[in-house]
C-alpha cells in the first residue's frame, strides 16, 4: 500500500465515521484493514496491533470488528481499554460507542492505582463510571479484599455494592453477609442479611440481621437479633492437651460497639440475655468495657447460676481472662435457691446488696449486706430434723463447695428464730411467704449455638 493510498484510506475512514456518529470510534493503528458490508451496512475488520480511540478512551486489542453505522465494535484478544488512570482488561469485549459501554462475556478486570475489580463477566460504563460485574467477583484495595457473586462499583462516588455470598476481609476483621454497601469516602460498611463478623486478632464474633460499621470513628451498630460471642478455651482437668470451649453468648435487640486507643465499649439495648457456662443473666440495658473487663446491667436484671436465682435494681460484674470473677447486685437484692433438703423448699435472702465471688468458674461465696432478711432451711445436727431459720442481720455469708452450700453465717445484730418442721408444716405461709415465678424468667440457650 502506497503512502498516498494509506493517507486517502484513513481520511476516508475518518470521514465515514463522522457521518455515522457524533462521537465516533476512530482508528489510530492496525496492521491490516478489511472492509465489507453486512445487510448493506459498512463493516471494517482491523487485525494486528489494533488501536482505536473515542474521545479520552483508548482501545487496544488483537482484532476489532467495527460496525460503522452502529458506532459499535467487537474487540477480541488481549483487549485493553484505557480512560485516564483506569484500565479495563479482557479477552473479549463488545463496545457500544454511543453509550460508551464495554460488555464482556468472558473474564474481565478493571484496575486503577487504588482498586482492582475482576469477575467472570460484566459491563463497564465509561460515561457514568459504573461497573456491573457477575460471578466470582473479586475486589481489592489497600488492606481489604472482597468476594461476591455480583458487585456494582460506582467509581464517581467510590461506593461498592456487593451481593450474594459476600465476604470482606480487612486488616482487622472478616465479614460475611448477603448484601454489602461499602462507601469509601465515608469509610462505612452497611451489611444486610445473614451478617457475620469475626475479629481477626481476638476471639470475638457477632451475628445479626443487619450491621453498620463506621471504620473511621470505630463505631458499629448491630440489629435484627444480634448475637455476640466471645470465645474462650478452658483446659480440661487432668489432660495435658485437651481444651473445651467456654463461650460468652450475648443477645439483645440492638448492639453498639465503640472503641478508641484506650478502651472498647459494647452497649446492648433491650431484651439483654447473657450466657456464660452455668451463668445466665437478663436485663434491659447494659455495657461491657472490654479492656477493663467489667460491665453492668440495669432494668430489673436477673442472674441464674444453675438453679440459684438472684435479682436487684442493677448488676455489676467483673471478668478476668474472659471469665466471670465477681458479680454485685445493688438495690432491692434477693437470692432464691432450692433447698437440698427437700425440693419443696426454697431458701431466700433479701438485702440491699448482694456480692457473689467466683473461683475457677464456680461460686466461692455470697455476701449479703444491709438489712439481710434470711429464710433458710437447715437440718438440726443432733436430731436430724428440718428447721426453718428466719433471721434478720446486718450481713449474711454463704460459703459454697462444688456449687453446693456448705455453710451459712449471719453477722451483726442477728435476730430471729428457728422453727421446727413439725410447726411450720402446719402453716408454712405464716412463717415463710412462698416465692412466685421462681426460675420462670430464666431463658435457655439454643442448642445449635
């Protein structure tokens, strides 16, 4: 082909393109050109080192079939489409020049200096800068990776929408859900349906229906039946290698988390239920300060340990190495516990404050303080007869061995009486008001958890 012929051909092609589109796809380079018609419409095949251009979009591939009237091109082999800092890569692209949309039915990838997005197939709109990718979607940026079945990436607003089997892994957590909206400018995550988050460097996991995470301000909100799990392992006695799980489960209507450089706070609101081994607690509102390992519950809190029930106006607890070490009830406190002498009898203590001390995951002793009113069933060591001890004192101490009451001691201004069974059996309510709703409110943990 002579130089004059080449110049004429290029001029002819450019003129032809201009006739068919206001923003035509134009040829910059090709090793060979073949022209023909399909249904009277002109078509051009560009083969070898193909370089096309449309405005600020440059297209490179091994072969291109250009439909002039439609301003459309089929791009095959080592396809690269470049716009500013973005590069789209695939082996096969159908490019609509009128809409500036690249559609790939084979594996496709877009990347820029900050992001990488790839999938089995998808489309990218070079006008509104939105990618719609499908099947085996993979997204990556600094300190974060995401996989999903489908994803939409709005590059103008820097928002990623991911759908189905979504999994996000960052430098601090692993999150899975059905739908995820990730706003990069706000650095927020909105996860919907079957949400599960796991802390990467600690044994903390949260399940919920919905979760919002503000990574910049280190804040999160979980709602729609959230469940928090703080996993602990306890060494099995007389076993050098065996461990068992001793997980703390916490349920509430809403769960908040705030953290900074010095502390991490969990807030749980309404229908609060906490399970830790044999210990069960309920309340309406509570907070857990994780670094200091202490927390509280208010709103008629209850605590059960095995078949022992405690309640008060507010509850405070301490943890050591993820284990409950101390619990205190303040205000209108009481404790109910079945007597080991007869299942019909329930021991009771009412006082201002109750303090429960734990040792090796078991109750060591309980201290009741302030106007302690005690109804306690005991056995006379000499006669073997069951008796009811009704005492008022400043304090009462209950010592335990293997979760069983070993000894009860009353201290300070002790007053009261011991009533033999032969007497109180005739009219128990005269000497002892039967507790109502004992153990009725105690929730149970689902076996699947």
